[in-house]
C-alpha cells in the first residue's frame, strides 16, 4: 500500500497516521453522521426500507506491525459502531439551518438498538452485527466477531437487504461519497517542472481565476447600467 503522490517504494501504512516530530500515532478514528434514503435495493435488487434514516457511524483503526507483508504493517479494526439518531436529537445534531417540516420529511423510522456495536470480552474488542429484518427492530442473536480477526469492517460485509436493510442503504450512501485527497508529498511543494503543478501554485492560480471572474462580473454589471 502506497500513499498516492508520495514515494511508492516506501509502501508503509504508517504514513497514513499522524506524525508529530519523531512520534507516530498508532490509531485513527472516523465519525460520520449521515441521512440515508428511506428506500432502495441491494445488489440483487431486493427491496430495502430503512428502519431509521439518520445514523452515526464510528470506526477506530490501529496500526499493527507485520513484517511478513510488503506494506510493513497492517490496519486493524479496534472499534466499529453504527447507531440511530432520533428526531428529537436531529434538531440539534443536524449541522445546517432547516425547518421542522423538512426534518420530519427526511428523519424517519424507528429503532431501539444499535446496528453495529463493539464490546470488550476477555480483554479484547468484539464487534457485533445486529439483525434488522422487516417487522422487527433489531431482534435475534447478533453475529459476533473478534475485532482482531476482521479482515475488513463489518459494514463492508453487509449486502443482504432481507437481514440488514438499513446498513445496506448506509453502505451505498457512504460508497457514493466523493473526496478531496491531498497528497502528502504534493502539498508542501511548488512546481518542479513546467508540466507539474504543486498545491501552492494551484491555489494561487485558483485565487487569480476567482479574482478575474469577479472583475469580469463587476465590469458586465457596470456596462449594463
């Protein structure tokens, strides 16, 4: 695994973690709140209707040394949770101005337990995947897996709408997200050659283009007046 835009020969997953001086963090945490569609379908065209449409997903990853693989280490799941957020909590949790009528139209459903949870058993984290079938609110025995043995996140393994309808929709929503990826070795440098554009020069070019566009709009307004 290599960090894009960096030195591909390093192939060390530790470059993904925060570095402060000579110290490198060994854990990273992600928290995301998302509003998902109330209806959809899985990869086999089975209908999925979310039991709750406002969710919070938490994922903690840890660096695990492993000299037997080329990446000089691996990522290990140490905590994974997916819970619902009720309408009463949505009023203060939604990070945008909105009206109650809009909130009630998108925050829908009912849920009484977590979709994914993590508990400590015998000194180690165990990730549980809870049922979410039509007509129930999380009943049945959850699938429990020691976090250290997970090859990937529990959420990424969900694909059956009949058993995990809400998580299927949540996974599809998260898969549709786009990102601005800043390459570590690319951020701090300027242009090294006429064909290469570093981030500083790219931002300067964007600023100049924005200023030029503003002047053109002002000039057009004055000409029309």
